[in-house]
C-alpha cells in the first residue's frame, strides 16, 4: 500500500472517530483531507461518486427514517420509550 492510500484510509478513519466522539469540526477537517487526496489521486472515481451523491443521500435518509420508526415502535411496545431515559447529569428530583 502506498502512502496516498494510507493517508486516504487513515484520514477517513480518524475523521469518523473524531466525528463520533463529538469533535465534529476536527473530524470534518481530517476527513476533508482524505477526500481531497482521493479526488487528486482518482479524479474519475471521485466524479462518479459525486454524480451519485443524491442517490446515496436518499438511501441514507431512508435508512435513518426506518431506524427512527423502529425505535419508536420498540419504545411503544416496551411501555416506556427511549425518550423517557433520563439524561446523564440531570436532576430528576
């Protein structure tokens, strides 16, 4: 594996970890480095992905909608939904 592929994969992984741990701006910057490297290394693949982006976004939003409705149904069946879980550090009393 050459250094460009390592940079691409490493920056995507580091960006995902940063994004999921709550450091979203840093995660987006690090992932952006991977995107820029990928676009410079494989412009034809990047262009193809860019053209298909609306389809990917549509599929992703459908997945989020399905997961949301599943969680709502699960909460209704259990009696106390996931929305009734107290927030950490909040004062319930």
